[in-house]
C-alpha cells in the first residue's frame, strides 16, 4: 500500500504545484484510502467488466483499475476544484460532497448486490 500512497502523493504534489492550489492533509488521506480500497477492500459484489476480458484475474483487474484511478487524479482534482468556493483549492468537505458522484461515474465495475 505504501507504493500506492507514494504514487498518489506525487500526483497530488504535482497538481498542487502546477495550479498553485492546496489540498489539506485530511483530504489527501481520504483520497489515499479510497484509491487503496480498490485493491485492499473491494466491494464484494464487483465483477470485472467484459472489456477486461477473461484473461485477467480479479486481483490483476483490481490493480489495473487502481492504477487507472491514480492516472486520472489530475482531471478528477480539477473537477473537485471547480466545485470549491474559490474554484482552486480542494477542502475536505468539497471532496466528501462530490466524491460519491465522481466514483460512481468512473467506476468500471459491473455492480451486483
């Protein structure tokens, strides 16, 4: 999990520097927890989408989805920033309010309950 946290932290640092923006530590921890959970605490009803084919195991598919989420962080952070009062900085409450809509939209898994 440390490698994932380091990758996310790097993405967040680059994003903040490029946009002269700020993400508080609490929001960073939520982002790390959410992206880490894709592999370490997946929803039991997730099924790999058909586009991933049968060549991947569930673990491989989860890791692929997790890496895709890390790669998408800059665009997702831009979206979060647009929802903030100053349209630049991301505070923890903006993240919490917008997170479920973003994760629902980008989640590649077929969901069954």
